[in-house]
């Protein structure tokens, strides 16, 4: 696992990657039939007027994104990379509306440019990037996820100037297509997430982590493993970096809730 301290670890994958995994775990997997199914999904989205389709599965602690698994097909690599690298999601007004309502959100760039936070630097960055990539309106929705720490989001954009054409019929079709894609991609994402949680720890690091999860202080951990306080503090900082978290509370939560294994 590669950790980048500045932005979430970004994992691009393709339909071929997901199907290769499904064939590995299920020799009877009918790749040809499902390839045809996904090809039809992409054609339907384009026929409706959408130019991009972004499928993201986000591993999180609270609102902090640790890893983002992003499907390449129909996505915009340059926009998505910049969106995550610059953490534009933290001030994205579209996501704020989605979190408040829990319902699919249609958006129009002209309307976003008159919003209350338009002068915030990252909001301006987002809006200018959307316009530069011809993303003038669109739709964002969340999908069910198998774990509490996983957020699955779908974003679609169009070069159309308004959203009047995104009616209930279009939304229903988008939801059906998104669920179909998610059903086929999720097993691969789950496997990648499990692999990412295999972290090499020394025996002493493992001892520190186990006691930290139990709620012991650094002084108490030092006494139990017969190490100096400085050494324990160093281990805690190293573990935070390995697990890509910001503090010891997140580290304890991450290790206890997700579980971890020594490679």
C-alpha cells in the first residue's frame, strides 16, 4: 500500500480488472454476457445526454477519505485526480446538498456560480475545473455500501446548459444502471480493500497497536512492553503513517473497527 500524506490514495480500476477477479473466484462467471450488459449501460447513459459517469467507492474515517477506488470507464481522469488531490470534495456544494437530503442531487453550473460560498478558493477551483472540462450540469447520488466505512457515490455530467431533461424517468434509469455497475464492481473493490489492510508490522509495533486499541496510554504501553516512552511515541507516529490516519484516536478506531492483519 502506498501512502500519500497530501491526498487520499487513488486506485484506478477498469471493468477488465473487476471481471478478471470475478473469473478468478467464480470459474462459471459469464464475462461475455456481463460485458454486453455494461456496454448497454454506457450506451443508455450517453443516449440520455450524459458525457461522463464517475463511479467512486471511498474508504473513510468520518469525512476523511483514506482511499478512493475509481472506475475508468466513462470517467474523466484529469478532473477526478485534481478533485481528490486538492480535496475539493470538502467544500463541494453539491455534496453538501447530498449529505443534507440523502436524495439524488441535480446541479447546474450557472446556479452553483451564484452560490453563497462561491468566493471560497476551493469552490472557485471546483467551478472553474467543471467549466474547463465541459461539465455544465449533472446528477450526483449515493448508493448502498456493504460496510459503514465505505461510501459509494456516482456522479454524472453533461454539456447541456440546464437540468430540465433530468426527470424522474432519467433518474430511475440512472439508478438502475448504477446499481448494476456497482453489483459487478463491488467484489473487486472489497478484495482490494482487504489487501490494503494487510500491513507489515514488527512484533513490537503490533504490541503497541494492540494496547492502543485497548485504550492504554503511551506511558502504560511503555511499561507493559518494557520500552521507553520515546520509543512508544515513535511507534505510534509510525503506525499513524502506515494506516494513513491523522491521530491516535483515528488509529485506534481504524484498527478496532476494520481489523488488521500482519502480512
